[in-house]
C-alpha cells in the first residue's frame, strides 16, 4: 500500500489487475482514500474516432491517450462547463446538469435547472416539462422580456462555468455555477433540491473555496467572499473594482504557499478560418499576468512562478508545485479554451496550449491535435474517490448499485465460463479480434492456458481486421500507435530499438512491418509480439557496395545506377543514412507453404527493380531484366509482380535458378494512374487495381505538393486469355491499398468494414522527399469514387507514413532471426 500510494492513477489501476494480493492492497488503499492525491492533470476531450460515450484522457505524464466509456447520455452531446475534484460538470441535451467521474464512472444528477431563479418550467397537458420561460421575472428582477426556450436550447444560453468544492468541516460538497443573465452566481448544497441565487452582484468569472469561504472574482478584479455555513449566506467584498483592469479572462487561485493569486489572461482575436462563421473571431492567448492578493486589498504583481505551474480553463484553476509533478514544466501555464462564446463557435479551433510565464512564449501541448473542437476540452485531475451522498436526497447516483454487484470476474466468469472445457474455451477465443483475445488471456490462469494453447496451434481468428499503424508526436519515439477499425480506438505498443520514429516503413505483410533504419538496413517487426528480425544487409544487393574506413567499418556506400540493359551513370558515393532516401521503395513478406519458409521481396531503385531473399540466405538476389514494378503478391508457389503500366510477370523461386514468365502486357495511357496493385481475390483468381491520383499545390515547390486519390479501377485478370475484365463493384468486400500487401477482404468475415470501399494509405514513390506533406489516407466508395475521411481529427504524424497492418500473434521461427 505504501508503494501503491505513490502511483499515478493509470499505474495504480493496472497494478490492481496483476493478482489477488495486489488487488487487495489496491482495494484497501482506495477504501482509506490514501492513494496519491497529487495526481497530474490530464486533458479530457472527445474525438470523432471514438464512440459518442467515450471520454479521451491525454496523460501529460505518459504522453499517451486513455479512452473511458461513460454512462448515458452520450458525452459528445453534452456541454462540459467545469472540472473539479476529478469530476466534470456536464449539461445534457435537455439542459440538465450532472457530475461525472470519468475514472470511476460515477454520475450524479444535480438539482433541476427549473429550480434556478431565472428559469421557469412550462408544462404540457400531462404535467411534463415541455419548455422553459427564460429569463423569468423572479425576485423583482426583470432584465428583459422573457422568451420561450426549448429544453434542448437553454444550455446554449444559461450555464457558463461550474465548480465542485469539498467542505471539510461538514464532509459535504458544494456546487457553484456561474450563469446568465450577466454572469450571476448560484450554488447548491449536498441534500438541497434546488439552486440558491447569490445576489446582488454579477459579471463573475471564476471561483475558489478556501477556509470555509467561497471566493468569487468578477471581470474587473473585484473579489467577494461568501460564507455558506449558516442558514443565511453572508457576503463580504475583499477587494474593490480596479478601473484600469481589462483582462479577457480572470481567475482566482489558491496558492500552494498560502493566500490567493489573481491570474489575468489576455487574448488576441483572430479572423475566423475560411470554413468558420465569418461573424465569430477566434481567441488566441498571448499573455498571462500574475498578482498576489494581500490583506490590504492591493494586488502585488509577480513576474514568475518558480517551480510552479498553472492550469487554467473550464477547470477549477490550479497552482501546482513542479517538484511534486515532475512531468510538468515549471513557470508555465497550461490553458484550455473557456471563452464564454464557445457555444457560438463549436467548429472553430480551440485556444489550447502551454505558455511560459516569464516571457509569454507559447508551445504546443501536443501535435498533431487529438481533440474534436466540441465539446471544448477541459483539464481533469483524475480521482478514484466515489462521492458518498445521502441516499434520501435527490442527488441521484447509481454508483452504490454498481459497487454492490459482483464484478464480471466474480459473477459471470466464476459461475459459467471458467467451468467450460479448455477446447470449448479455445473455440470461443478463436472468434475474437486480437485485442480482445489478449485481454481474455489476462483474466485468470485457466483462460491464460486456453489462450496459450490457441497461440501455439496458430488457430486464433483469421482473418483479423486490419488496423492503421502510425507514429504520433504525442507518443515516445519507440511507440507504434494502432488505430482499430473495429473498436474505433487507439492502442500504443512499445517496440525494440532503433526508435520507430527514426525508421522508414516500406511494407506490411502477415502482421509484420518491413522497416529501414538510419544505416539503411532492413528489419521485420511484429508490433504485437515485439519480435524483430534483421534482414540480409543492404550491402549484399546488386546495386550497393560497401565502402569501409581504415578500421574496416562501413561508413559509406557506392550506389550504382544501372539496369540489366544499361548503365545510367557512374556509381554515387552516399552516406548510410541517405541511401534509404533514394533506394528502398516497397517490401513484402510471403509464406511459402510447400517449404514452410518465408520470402522477402523488395521493390527498389533505380527504376523500380526487384530483388528477393529466401529464409536462410545471407544476401539478396536480383531479378532482372525488367523495371517499373509497383506491387507483388504470392500465389500457388509463384511470385506475381505488376509494373506501373500493368504488365504482369511471374517468378518461380522454387528451383536453383529463377524462371520468369510474362503473363500479360497492358498499355494503359491514363496519365493519372499513380498506382497498380495485384492481389488474390477471395473467390479465386487475381485482381488488378488501378489507383488514379492527382496532385494539388505549387508544381514548382515539391514541399507543397500533395496527392489525392480520385478514383479506383478494378479488373479481374483472365490469365488464359491474357486480358483484363473490368468490374465496377466489389459486393460484400473491401480493398486495402498502400504500403501493405494489397488485400481484398469479405465484409461478412470482417463486419466492422464498409462494403464496396477502398481503404487506402499513401504509397507515393516520392514520399521520402515530401515527409512533411499531408498524407493521402482515407476511404473511397467504389460505386461513385466519392471520398470519406477515415477518422477526424487526424491522429497520425505525416512521417513515417502510416501503413495498414493485419495484427498477428504468430512468432516467426527463422534462421534469419539471429
């Protein structure tokens, strides 16, 4: 428990899954509330790539994303108006408010919006609330004529920012709400069935709770203290209005060393994006100013916060010690967008980032952006605390029922599945996608045994649904990100050295990547198992000769530009790191069933030539004399290769000497063809796929050029007649094209896929010269060649270029694996 008490919550939850003893320590720690309280804040956001009920948590400690499924109503349909004590305060689609703890799943309904002073319910004939009258003329206050507002629209106008505070003297919780009209303040105690207005002031911007008092600050820096402990609320003005105070946002923060800080946030308002509302300007934080509130109502300006960090936005503002939170940058402010007009600019970019307090220099929080613009992201300090509330009040919570139910492991698993014979368990497991299979193998020793046996037999589910493998600047350099098309979520896998971010990804087959490192040497890498296999050295290829230094170490390459028919120029002397920029194009791994071995095939420069290596070879074998190859497949013991113009060759690699046959020659003069793919059809035979692309950007500036897939043409290959038969659709099937082995999959066997679609990634042959350019990734409908986004917002870095990979748990037994 002492050890666990030092952990961040993600590590603590993982530790509890290890064994019964660790689970017991974890449970005791939670019961005592002694888990690490100084948790590092995370960014909570939603993403279109996740489900409507999924909250994404970006960890500043691990630089990774967690996804948590929350109770109804869907999070993406709520407004996020606050974050305190590990809870977010949300507004649903009938404008009612809830507290939600994303870690525990606890959800608590707050008093109805109809109990607020400026909202009056309008009932239908059955007595149900139908609409609202807002702002209603209560307590003699009439700001303007009330209007009738639909239940789903009041949230757009009323709630601004909310907070949850723990009153340690009573053990209860207080929720305070800044709301319209004119940024008034209301609160609700635990056990109340209504909201209480705190008149007479307004234009409040922020709140904090300290020593039994609720402190609230308005836009002019006036600070009020409310004593909520008695039957009647009392209010005292701590600091008056400052007429020279003109911030765009203001926060009141409890300082770790005692006292209060007043933090001013200044913004510039930029012109809206081309696709944004022309009437709505986009805020951009430019400066943070700090003042200490002393006992004389004066503000004392301070220019920095050594070893401290601010968190500002729709959260309860925080000032944290960077020594207690080593993942944070001292003397910086981490901010999210809390502009009161956010609801009017839901599609606009959010004002989120990190700014230095000494010089107001801004740095990106993470790149590329992870979040959807709406609901606007908020800071959240993870908490495992379950809020204990009186059972007879209207603060409804179903969490007690969840706690009283046996866990799935104790109930369903213990009484049913655990008692099934191992062979039946294996049949169940054999239907699972690999992420589910791996999770099942971690449940208990019995399930682990069935999982292990299934892996040894290699009888887990085939085919697996492909995933998109990519790198992200928000992850470490050794981490591969896998976006699951089945679960619409991302997995992160740590791979062996050298760092994945430093490699080129030139192929993907049978669940293994083919990578090129900084010395232009190639490896096979299985991201699921972690297996890594070195391929024969690049210096054994026909076109590359090593140049050694005085110590005998290779320090340069002589790169020969020749084909079987001509020598283009004299060999070029090139650095090891530079060869991969101009040599490697696309690689494949095939399994040769008759021999039980593997064959690696490489398309390479100059001019798209072909080489291969058998399992056990210590060098590459060149396959002259043809050029301009673009794609390969392996069928019935033959290697099929297609050129960019559609000529198809077969290579018989089974004998001591390779034999080659020309199956078909195609002369297609379509200048828009930028890709030719050959693949096995699930119903037998071969398919030849044309990919039509167009360039956009300035032709004189290659760094600005991007390719866009605009069409796909599909042909069945009639080998006997040596002709192509064009087909216009792929009923119940989907294609996967790119730097992967080209695939045609049944959507009945892979139900997460959309039928008659092409899932494509960027495999432009000039991609190494355009590393920062936007990648050509998406879906194409075959019936009309219309384009669909794969996921929004974009998850991946543009380099290395993402590839499709089909997860595979098989460990390759090769003599190459040295």
